[in-house]
C-alpha cells in the first residue's frame, strides 16, 4: 500500500566555497602555488598582480561566504554585478611587510636538468668490459636486471634458470648461472648482486686489501655470522683466542662496509623533496616574531577585459540573446574569482592565527629551543584558543612547516599527549622521550641499559612509567634493544 507523508529533517551541507577553503588550508606552500596556477588557467577572469592604479594588497577579513545559488534568473542585469567588490584598496596587513615576503622582483634562477645514468644502466655498461659469449651476456644482463635498488638479488638460482627459459628462451643450468653471477659480483659498487647480507659483506671484504684484521673479519662473517649479529663478543674472543682489542679492530673493519651497496651509487636519480617553510619564527629583542611565507599571500584581481565587457553590455541600448548569454558566463567567472580570492584571504588568516596560537602556547620552547620545555598540547587546545574546528587545526598541522632558530620543523611535531610526573604535574610525552634519548646516549655501550633499568632511571628522575611504555617510546625513537646497542 502506497501512502504519502511529510517529514522534517535538519541537515548540514558544505557550500562549494567552504569545500574550496578546506582544500586550500590543507595545502603546503608549494602545492598552494600549483593550485593557484591551475585556478588562473581555468578562470580567465582571475589575474595575478595589482591593477595599475592599485597600490595596496588584500587584507584579512572575517566574512561569511554566501551559499552558491544555482537557480539563476533567465534575465541578468549588469547592474546587479558590482565589479568594485572584487577589488580591494584595503591596508596592507603588518605581517606582509616582513623582509621574507615573496616578490615578483626576486631573481629567478634556472636549475639545470641532469640526465644521470641509472644504477642498472651503469652495471650494464660495466659488463661491456668483460669478454662474454652471446649467451653469457644474456644471462649476465638478466642477473643485473634482477638486482633490486639496494643491490641484492632476492631470488634463488633455480628460479632464475626457470625464468631465463620461460621469458628469454635461454636454456641453461644452475652451474652456468652461478659462474656468471661471480662475474656480476666483480661489478661496482662492491657487494652488488649478493643474495643476502652475509654474502654482501663477504664480497666487500674480499675486495679490501688483505690485512690481519680484514682476514679475521672475513672469517667471522663466513663462519661465525650468527654470533656476530647477536653480538656475542665473549664467544668470539674464546673461539679465536684473541684479545678484546683485536676483536674490536676486526669489527671496525666490518662496520666500514655498506649493507646496502645499491644505495651508494652516486648516479641514483632519486627525487629529493625540498621543504619550503610556510612560517618563520624569529627572536627579536627577546620576543617571538611570526611571519607567514609571502608566497602564501598572492595579489589577485579581476581582469580589466571582463570589466570592459560588462561596461559595454551596460551601455548597449539593445541587448541581444547572445550578449545576455555572454554576461551569464562573465558573471559565473566573476563569482568564481571572488570566491577564490576570499578563500585565499581566509586561508591566510587561518594559517596565521593557528600558528600564532601554537607559538604562544609553546613560547618557552621557541625562546630556548629546549625540547624538554615543550608543553603537552593536543588539537583541541589550539582549536579552543582560536575558535576553529579541530579538523581545521589538523589540516594546518599535518602538512605545514615552520622555520625556527633551531631548524625547520613539521608543525604536528609540537603536538603531544600528556603524562603526570611524580609531582602530579602534566608533562609532555616529547619531554619524556627526549630524556630517555639522553639517558641512552650517555650509557656505557659495553653494558647498555635494558628496559627495566631505563624504567628505574626515569622513575628516579620523577617519571613513573611502565616498562611496556619505555619499550614503546624506544621503538618510536628507532632505538634498538639493549643487546643490539652493545659495543665492544
């Protein structure tokens, strides 16, 4: 049975402008610049720079965005569109007067593009120095192609023999592949083509000038590899009947080796990400000074050509359908340009007030650079201070960097949970990690502290923490267990 009924329902919907703003806030400086270029390419009504008669830049404004109205009237009057509201003669905000502002006058340095030889191509080039038959060269090239970026061949000889038959049509045997693999082992960097860490270290030791300690190191890796990796130094001393000093010299030879020979290739063309700080904090006469990277504050205006089109339409006595359609298109582009300019202004304000709140909250740290001065701080603390949503603070913190007198830091690194010390005071987990790190750095490496002892040492300093928490913090700091920190 069908029936009709009325239902009242409240729902929240984000306007296109709000969605646009959230996306812009999340972008770091470089990505924001790219987004800016894309918007200007898509919207011909939006142009960079100032109008000839304009001298001032856009100022922060706290204003609500109007919801986009899809139900436009068929008749559009040019008088309904005030071009002046898309331009601004506001005063320049103080933070944009700082010396680190990005300027169109800045020197443009062209970065030369390099065309380096890849790791695998370099290995293939080295094969040309060996006299090989056609079949041998095909096997050698296949072996080189099987080497991963760290320099290892992670497959068994039998698998390689099978693949040569199925994929290359080359029928051979394990003995031949093993022989060709020894040729690959002669290539540089030393250790390349090894099938495991033990073989990699042995290949590098065999390429070194033979000495008493190199020979001892070779014997240890070849015959006592398990005892060496577990740092059972007493057993090694007893096995070889050597002094602690001789064993130390042999271990030093091993420590000079590269466990990932592929990473040492100088021609590796790996992408290096350059961090562009979104903020800068300086200490001026004992006070903190915050500036927003000027590249986050571009000057935009509406195209004069579009204004002239609107003026022409306004002055026309008879308005044709084609002209009205053109004005409809112009109005949409003008609205889009206005929304984008407003979103940029709102983004600037959001970034600045959020970072300013973080700077004031962590004032002691930014003045002294002592990580133990970092206060416990969660997203809600900053959200409450600036009156913004937690998700907005998260967008700012997760992807932005700040240049400080102590280095460039990711903003989210300043956030941490709190724990209580023996005085009942809230302390940051970052402070505890820093103290833990210092204790481990100062320990006697011949007898490193196990987690139980670390727990007791922290307790003595006023931080009663469980052993499992010590282990968790140690792993987060990428510090191995006591046995693996042991040195002779």
